[in-house]
């Protein structure tokens, strides 16, 4: 025959194990220190600033297409910006 097992003790032991597992999961998810949170926030801000600095605005793109006279140059235009 098998060993005699107290089912109440088994049930409580199992519940404690599940509770401990859940607590460990929550510590991993929410247990960051204030310094860790601040470093993560600064990393996000640094990445956002790098993207914003590299962004071309509409006005900047138009300026790149202007020739030295300040006029848009098309192959059909002469230097005065007039069409033939």
C-alpha cells in the first residue's frame, strides 16, 4: 500500500508553492528600483531626441531643392526660373 497523506497539508503546500511562484513573477515585473526606472526613462528620451534631431522638416527638404538663386530649378527652366 501507499503512504498515508494528509490532503489538507498537500493542498496548503501546493497553494503556497503557487503563491510563491506568483510573487517571484511580480517581483521580476514590478520590482525595479527607482534608479532603474530613471535610467530606462532617460534611454527612451535619448532615443526620441536622436530621432527628432535626425528628422527632416518639410521646410528643410524644400530648401535642399532650391538652387543658389533661391529658385526651384527644373530641367526645363532657365536660370531665372522662367519656363521656355
